[in-house]
C-alpha cells in the first residue's frame, strides 16, 4: 500500500466505524388491540368495555403510548383510558373507543419517542359501531408545537373499515385525536415506526468524514 493511500483508508475506516456505531435504524410497532392488554397492569384478558392498559404499545427506551377520552370542547378528561370492544365496529375485530356521549366526546393517543428517536404514524383503521354513521374526523398534531400535521376530514366508516395513511413524523411526539363521536367510532391497526435520529455532532462528524475522503480523492487525481 502506497503512503499516499493511507489517509484515505483511515478516513474511510473512521467513517465506517461511525456508521456502525449508530443506533438500530427503525422499530415497527402495531397496535391491533389483541391479547391480554387490559387492566391497570396491561396484562388482563379483555372483555367488551374493559379499560385498555396504559402500558399497551410501550417499548422501553423507544416509545411511550398513552390514551384517554375527553370533552371535545374543553379538553377535560372523561375517561383516563380508552376501552376495548371485540366486534361490531364495521368489519374490525378488537378496537379502542372512548367516552360516553356520541356528540361531545373525543379520544386521543399520545405517542412520545425516546430521546434520540422520532416516531412516524404510518396508518390506522376506523370503524363505526353497528353502522350508526354518526360521523367523526381525525387529526394528527405535533406534541410539542400543536401544529396540525395531518387531517382526515369528516368520515363515516359504515360496514367496511376506513383506512388512512398519514405518514407523518416528529421527534417531539405525535397526538392522534378522533371524534367528536369516539363512542361509536373505533380505531384499530395503528401502525407506527420509531427511527433513530443521529445527534447533531454525529451528522457533523459524518459531513467532515465525507469531506476529507472527497478532498483526498481529488488530491490523488491531481497527483
């Protein structure tokens, strides 16, 4: 190996080590409301109307999931968790719903990523209880800023589920809200992805490494 090639090799090795030390690229999470997910400890079998545990969907160090039902006009909590129902929400099996008033109670999920991660809401399904067609809508907000990142507009699922694919991400966390009829509107198959976000220093080191390699290669051509 010629002496003039050593700096390029060292820079390449350093860049490779930097990339290898990065956290795992992505973790997929699916909330399909199946299994023993009810009760305070999130390990009890679910029956219709049972409260879904607040630990459901959590991934240690990566993602915290919480949910509640609230008064649409004021934001006042009416249920500290959402509830489980097995069937009758369109063609879905196992849904989350909340509240007790079909006209004034909404529901929300809060998805908070761990430090150094971003969360993406890929998709979710909605169904109507016994095809009541009372009408709802859904929005996704940035947890920190409150900015609306996605909105469904008004919808009625009818006998067949409605699927939406927001595809929105945030390092701050996401809030998914639906209502005002979260009593007769059920949600299922919430698909999330948690992705590692390199620290600014890592991006800076990566840029420097790429710059060094590029400069050395240009120098070799000039020689």
